[in-house]
C-alpha cells in the first residue's frame, strides 16, 4: 500500500501537468484560428475580396457578404448571408437574416421599377420572411420591425396584373382602427 501511495504522489503532479499542457495547446489553436479570422475580416473591411470557406465562422461569412452586397454582387451576398445565418450566436443570426432581407427588399424595389411586378412580389415576400426570422431571433431589433412594415406597404402598393394596386381593389372600410398603425389604446 505504501508503494501505491508513493506512485500516486509521483504521478499526480505529472498527470495535472499533462492535462494543463493539452488544454493550453487546444486554446492556442483556437487563438490562432481567431487571429486568422480577425485578420481576414480586417482585409474584407478594406475592400479586399477573399475566398471564404463555407465552414468559416459566422462573423467572417457576414463580413464577406457585406462586401459582396456593397460591390453589386447581390446573388453571391445572399448565399453568404444564408450561410452566416446558419451558425453563430442568436444575435449574429438575426443580423444575417436582417441583412439578407434588406438585399431582397432592395431587389424588390429594383424589380418594381422595371415593372416586373410578379418577381417584385416574390422578392418582397422573401424580405418579409427574413425580417420575421430576424425578429424571431432578436425581438428587440427595431430596424427589422420598421423594414417589415415598409415591406408590407410595398406589397400592398404594388399594382396587380391589371395595373391597379391591391389597395384600390379593397372595398372601403368604415372601421377607423383598421387604417391606423399599431394597436388602439383607450375605449372601443
């Protein structure tokens, strides 16, 4: 029994040392990966386009998508934002959905100006879905609420196939509350 205690007394510090060394190595690798990712994000901020792996961190995918969106490469930006929305923190995912919806809304406006109404409706619906998903993940994201309202108004104001807007087709309502934004306060 004495030899067993002696063995444990000698091996115990070595075992702790090996565990600490292994954890230090793992954290060092993570730190190096984080440094590489931050360096790539800085390069993207300086408008240097880089190839980004699909398994890259959400922040790196988001940075590249942002660069692509501002370089008039919306289709590629949509793909990058979609990838970024699949990983990261809930806030990062919400921001990805928000920016993705902004791209769809921008496309909807461009399509409406070109009189491609059906495609504009589809793009607007995609934008509304993106804003709703962003709000589901981050309910306090006020800009998403505002843009969702704007997207809903765009759809309402788009002309139908016969050239009239949906608002013109709807029968007039006597209910004042249906025409006011928000929720009614006070007595009915």
